[in-house]
């Protein structure tokens, strides 16, 4: 059996992997578990041996395979053949992990008898639903404003959102309002980020704007978060539309978040 977990949302992808691992460990007493990182030639050889070897002492073999999306064409074809030959082998199970949709050689992984799960970055109603599920897991209560803020700040970054919720779960206060969340974000971010962004938004001096932006980028490893926080401060329909245009440009690959922020500051 082959299971294919793919897409850029590494948090939800990892959670599905954990789910499968727990299922296999509960079902099989003699489970042989191995990990393979295909960028290395030796690892590809180990995967071939693992797929072909038989043992009298193992009920089932489970291999976790990484790096299929980074293979060169010749290696891709070779591995695709190996996977196809093992699609219906009962005592061999492979879980293939990929950040991307498969190359054409691996399109068969999206169809039966393989099992495929896609994990695109969440947006809109899906982000809200995911957030509410994770809030309940941590016995937190967040008002609507707080939930909207978290979705705006972290966008489709599930890892960032989960990390933030884990921090909030450590607070003494479990019933969180927008004011409490603002104070918390200001405390845990590299500096009082809302204050700096407000200064950028309100000052007319382009040089001052750039200096403040450079400070934010220097102190933060996540320009996407800065962009999302900036979006929170935009109130008018024209401002929101402008941010949406920049966001679309970034997601289509025309701009990086740093470039969008710089252009936004200079055009304001």
C-alpha cells in the first residue's frame, strides 16, 4: 500500500502522518519502520532493498519517504517504477511525503489503489474552522475579534498559528479578548510591532518609513507576519483593496513579501 501526503501545509501534513503511524503501531505488533531521504543515492538504494527484502519476523514493513519532489528525471522514473510495483503488496507500506504536487511520473499516486491526501495552505472559512478546532483542543475562549486577528496575522501559516495558540494556552487567562491578544503579541514579537507599523502608516517621511521597516525586517524572521499585521491596521476599503492586490501579487510569485512591504511604504 502506498499513501501520498503532499502540499505546503507541513503542520497538517505532519498530523496526518502521526495519525497513520499511530494506526500502524496499534494494528501490528511486529512493525518494521524506516525513514528514507531520497536526495542521497545511498538512501534510494536502501529503499530498494527495503522494498524487496523479506523477513520471517516482521508482520509488515512501513517506510516513510521524503524528497521525491527533488529527484532528477532519471531517478524519478526509476523510483516511480519501484512504487508502481509495490502498489498492491500487502506487507509493504510506504508513506511518501512531499511539499508539492507530484511530477508527471508520479501522477499515479493521486489515484487508487494509492491513497492521497492534499494539504494546501488554509484560507478563508477553512482557516477559521481550523482555528476554532485548535482553540477547543486547548480549552481557550477567544472572542470574534481575536480570532479574526490571528487569522489575519498568520494567514495560511498553520505552524505559526499553532505555536501562538500554545503560547496563549500558557497564560493564566483562558478567556481572551482582542485587547489581551494585542498585549500578548506586543510582548512576544521582537518589538512593539503594532506601534511601529502605526508609525509607518501615519508618518509622511518616506525615509523614516523605510528605516522603521528595515528595523522590523531586521528583528523579525517572518516578513509574511509583518505584512499580515500591517493588513490589520488597514481600515478603509481602498486600503484593504490595496493590501489584497499586494497579497495576490505575492501569492502569484510576482513579488516577495519584503518587496511588497517596501513598495507599499514608498507608495504611501
